[in-house]
């Protein structure tokens, strides 16, 4: 994956010391993230959020709790349909479990995800459904 893609936005900033930047690769094959400390310096290396690089992966959104745990959600086109998927991460950037097909949408189109998280690492994802 091309890790030189331009940043898209900073989506999560907690009150302690963490920020998370996400971006899509220019070719649509991947979602990347970078953690930052309170001083604005990068913490660790760039994180490859998605494990499946087939088809398009776009519109990433992220939510982080005060403990630094975070969840990234994004659109993933596979099997001819638009899905909303998510991946959980520990505070050190380690992926937890596998990618979750949030929308489980069959023939419908799921797009434009939005996400929120609480201190216990529970999260909710909302999206637009077409069809």
C-alpha cells in the first residue's frame, strides 16, 4: 500500500494525550492511521487499518476513548455491494479481532459511516442505507 497518501482528517482527540489521524490510500486499497501524542509528535508507526485490500476502501471515520482504545469504520466495496466495516484497536495500535461487517447488508448499499465510542470500549456505528 502507498503510505504517502495525503491526510484526510483528524477524527479523534481525547482530553488526555492522544490524537488519531486517518487517511485513505490514493488508490482506494487501504485505510491508514497514525497515532499522535499531546505534543503533536507521531507515536509509533503508520497503522494499516484494513487487512483486505481488494476493491475500494473509502470514507474512514475513527472514534477513540480516554484510554486510547479506538475503532475505525469505513466503506468497503466487495462482492458487488457497498458495506460498512469496522476494526477495533488497543491503545498501542494493535488490531483486536478481525474486521467486522457492520452493515451486513446483502444487496443494499451502505455508505457514509459515523462512529462513537464510550470508556468501556462499546461503540455504535450509523450509516446511510440505499436500497
